[in-house]
C-alpha cells in the first residue's frame, strides 16, 4: 500500500511539474545518426541518418515530420531505404529533459537492384530531448516502423542527434 502511494505521488508530481525551461521556439529542426535494425527481404543492421522538423502546437503536443535514409544489405543485394513519416507527439517538461511518445504514418521507398518497392508504414516511438542551451538540445530516440498494413516487414531505429530551436517570429 505504501509503495503504491509513493508511485502515485511521483506520477502526479511529474505530470503537474512546471517547466524549468520555457518552450522558446515554435519549431525545432534536427539531425540524428541512427542504427537501423531491419526485417525486410533479409535481416540485419545498417547505419542511417534522420532529419526532422517539429512544430510545437502546445507546450506538450507537437507534430513531427521526419525522414530516414539507410543502406541495408538485403538478400537481393544492397538497397536504399528512404522512409518519411509524420507523428503526433506528447511530451513532458521535466527541467532540462523533455521525454516524449508518439505515433504516426508514412511511407517507405526501398530501391533494390531490380526494382523499387513503395509501402505504407506506421510508426511508434519514444525518446527524450535534453536542453543544452535555450535553443540547442541533444535528442535520443527509439522508433519502430511496420511496413504495409499487415506488417510484412519492420525496422527498429536507435538514433541520437542534435535539434535546434528556431526563434519565434
């Protein structure tokens, strides 16, 4: 009973905590290096790069447009993967930390030696940003992507990078 009270008190404290760092920008842009684990026409890992733009609608809700590029080695040989997606994200403000969760949809283009596949995707992800200054933050994230509506393939991405807050106009 005591442990439950402590957990509930901590949850209410975190949910209601005021931000120590005010949201100083309406937009963040960023770039991240990613490790992409894939299960497509073959399984393995590949390095990737992700670029993102986040529009903060409220201090807690944002809309993100993000694109991933990677070069996986499939059973048929080397391929290029380009996967843009959009997510709705909810974030908490805890001092310099802003953990978040999100979900969304997008598509993927997989260019292989003998053709190109276009697939719808759905994504879920979570991570955190750590404010280094008012306009610069370190970001770390895990994002899972399912290919096609029946999840015929998937990727899991671990990424780390930097984001920059654009000044309000």
